[in-house]
């Protein structure tokens, strides 16, 4: 068990790593519990055999993960069986301690991960898969089952930020990891199976398709103009100003000109950095304030908590660090009370998005909800 300050960057956030009954790692961030070693995992858990496979889609030029072991995972348990609540004397959960601030642990049913040996080529290169190594972690934002990220204090959000920074650095150093992705799916409409406030962290064994496309766009723009595409897009949005939602000293939040979703906000630090690890302390602190403000505006859009996806975009581990701009993309699939935008024929079939809400109108609406 390790118990140490998380890093020189966040000396105030304590980090303690323990091992669960089936060998998975769990990391407590923050001051509770005082002595995690006093709370061993008392469950009898068999190891889950994880054997995800990555298959290359030659036509689209992207990897698809096949994770058939996940069919057995927990689906929408009632509150009394929530695996993300702290353990009590009568009920043992994924988190052995009776209380916590923020916890990260390896997902028991991960999308990524494989102990299968690399298979030698079987002679048909078009139909050859490979073990999808990598790692999937769950991050619990609060011990309170009915809370949401929007309810948290800036202090709790700062511990979550410290955990994101820590995991981004640590997972990037794992063998074979090419990209680290921190995200939150919120709401049953998004397909969330556990309502307890939590997010996920994926460490991919390849660069994801969207990041790959963004880097290709950056490269083309650099060749054509000698400039950075992210910098110029942010400057253009700031100059136009119609789609700006929030402006801080260190961050700008705006609805992008070509928003794909009914309500979509991108949050960029003014000083471009490739990833969370490079974010200055002052920018980390201001992010927490602005992000909580944005989430609360989203919840006020339609009177009931908004289903949303919140996605941290970071540079891959081994390339693009000099061009990529860390940013967060937050969007809801709800376009009106009781109405969701579904990815139907055009979007799912052709990857061609249509958005029924003008980004300028979405930004105006979000500004008014402050
Ligand atoms: Zn819970």
C-alpha cells in the first residue's frame, strides 16, 4: 500500500493505493478515510477473465474494440445494491471504506484489457485482430449516492481534478498506452447503468479516431498557414463573441460554430497545453469554478437534470503534443423537454450530423441561465 502526497503539483491531496479482493487496484484521493489499510476488501471475488480484442476496420481506418465479457456486468442495480456507495457493516461494495472523498478503481468489467498473448498472423491480414490492452478505471466523484457533479463544492471538484491529473500521468506511463481519456456519462438517457455520480478513465492502446482526425486537421492547417489550428479557432470564437458562454481569466467556454449537438460547450484554457498534467495550478482552480457553473446551467435548461457527456480531450501519449490543445467538450443530447436527439440514419449511417438548434441561440440561452 502506498500513501503519499499525489505529486508536487497537488501536495494537499493525499493519495492512497490499496488492492481489492480480486487483485484490482483502488486509489483513494483526499483525506477520508484516515487509515485505508483498516478497511480491507472482505468480499470473495473471482478474477474476471478479460479478453478484449481490437479489430481494425479497414474501410474506415479505425479500431473497434470487441469486449464480449462485458455482457455479464451489473445493470441498473437499485440504490441498496449500488457498488459505488461506501461499504457498511452489512453490505460490502467496490469501495471497502465507510467513507471517501474521491475514489478511482479498475473497472471489474472493463472495455479494454487483455491478458491474451499476441497472436501470430494467421495468414489473413484483413481479418486479424489483436488483444486490446489498456485499462479502464471508474472514478467516484462523491460518496453520496444521489449527488451529481453539479452539486459538488469547488473543493471536491479540485480533488477530482487532482485525480484526473494523477491518472493521466500514471496511465500514460503504462506499456502500450497511447491515449488517456477522462469522461463522464450522466443520465439514463445516455445509457448510464449506475446512477451514483461517477466518471470513467480509459487508457487506450491506440490513438482514438476523433483525436487522430483533429491532429490530421492541425497538420494540414500548419502546412497551409504555418499556424496552430486550435489557437486560431479559439481566437476566432473570441473575436466573434456571439457563441461565448463564459469567460474566465484562464478559460473560455463557447458553443462551437459547427456544434454537432443541441447544447454543446467547449472549454479551452487560454494558454494552450497538450494535457491535464501541463495545466497550471491557477487554471486548474478556475476550471473547477467554471465547470460547476456550466453544469448547473445545463441542469437549468429543461427543469430536470440534463443527460450529458463530458469529455476531456488530451494529446496522445507519443505524438501531437506540440499541436494539440487540451479542452473539455460538454454536450447534452436533450433538445427540448422530454425530447432527445438520437443518432439516427444520417448521423449513425453516414456520420453526417444535423443540429436543429443554432449554436448562437444555444449560447444565448446558456448565458441567460447564469
Ligand atoms: Zn451509490
